[in-house]
């Protein structure tokens, strides 16, 4: 009679290895192009462990997204906490710094192979399928509402609907800067460097802040 596989039979880091392998596979091949066998092989564990820890490929995919979203949002809230402890009325640029930096820096973090999650997040955030919309809502809508409310407080006359648009435009900027594509370097003949994260964040803040303020000014002019 075959013995029942338990967590005690597995390496202590088996679940984490499965998450890393799944992230790599999903980012390269998408959800439908990834097999549980390939994930288990990449993790160097028995395929039965995947089902033991996560139940299904669907649940594993959701956990992969949740893990990194939790890390990024945790850093955002930490930066917000420091900012709000210093002043009750932070500037729009300071708020954008707290929003953009964790996302962009994560994509450039080679110690965690941030490019894998960057590729995966772009697909999820832009996805129109039920899974992508649900995962985006579950993992990012809460922090989004916090920033949207803070944007409206930082910019006089900014309507809530325009703060939402401004937030979504800032999301697009963050996602585009997560990836080290080299395109900015190519287009600028080397003047823009993918590896200069601080410069990218600073310029993204200037661009996003100007756009959000322009939305507020448009409302005042109407």
C-alpha cells in the first residue's frame, strides 16, 4: 500500500520552491501554457507536493500573484506610514514616490528575479478575463482606494473620478518601468538607462503629477 505524502516528507522550503518555479513558468508561458509537471520539475520536487500545498494550478497561480502583491503593497504602506507620520498633508509628488517606487524597484530586484513577476503582472493587470480582473481587484483595489483618496486631498479641485484616472495612468507608468527592456536606452542613444531606477522614478513622478494636476485644472476651467 502506497504511503501518504505529508509535508513532513518534503523539504522545508518546498512550498517556496514551488512558488518560485511557478512564477517562472507562468511568466514565460502564461497560465494555459504552463503544466504542473513543469512547475514541479523546476522546483525539483515531486508533482504530488504541488497538489498537497496548493490544491490546483489555479490556486497556485493565485498564490503566486498574492505573494508578490503582498510584498509590494506592504512596502507601499510602510512608505505611506512614514510619510503621514511626518505631515498630515503630503505632497502629490511624495505620494507618487510611495506608490511608484515599490513597484518599479521590485521589477529591477535581481535577488528575487523581479523581471519574472513584472512580466506576469503586466498580463494580469491588462487582462480582461475573469481571473485577471478578480486577482487585480483582490490584490490591488484596496491600496488603490487609499492612494486615490490621498491624491484628492493633495490636489485642490481634483474630482474623485479624475483621481481614479490619474491613479490608473500612474499604474501604466509603473508597469512600463518595471521591465528592463532596454528600449528607452535605444531610443535615447544611451541618455536614458534602464538600470538608473532613481532617475526613472523621479521623472515618472514629474510626469504623473503634472498630468493629475492638469486633470484638476481642467475641471476648474469647465
